[in-house]
C-alpha cells in the first residue's frame, strides 16, 4: 500500500493510496493538537488506487496530520488493520506583489 501527498504547499491537495483487497477505509485530518478537522473517507472500498482531494481552505496555516486506517475485508470489527499517519503543512499563499517601476536604460 502506498500513501503519499502531492503539492504539499497548497490548501488544495490530493492524498493517494492503494488497496490490495476490499477494505473499510478511514482517512482523517487532524490539527497539531490532535483535534479532528475533517473526515475525508469512512467507507468500504474495493481494490485499486484512490485519490482523495482535500480542501484546507478555512483552516489556519500550519502543521496538520492525516491518518489512513485500512481494515481488510471491509469489517470494522476485524482485528487486522493497517494504520499510517503522515504530516501535512498548509501554507497560506501570499499574493502581494511589488510594483515594478519603469526606469530608462542608461
């Protein structure tokens, strides 16, 4: 199973993971204090690669964590599970610009 994030310096990003078998998947995002800020997936999914879009607009810039929990067979009560947690940084884009002055060539 692969879990990675694309474009980490943007409020919009994709989290990609791959399932080998039918599994119950939970994908959640937490702030640095451990408070749940979003549940992106909480369902049974079939095998294959998945890409889940995360929109961090409305959240403060800073450090967040996303956690993927996979329970093979799709059974929430099943004892065998896979958990992976990774760090995510949300960085506010600074759209200010400096005006360029027109100076004649010497």
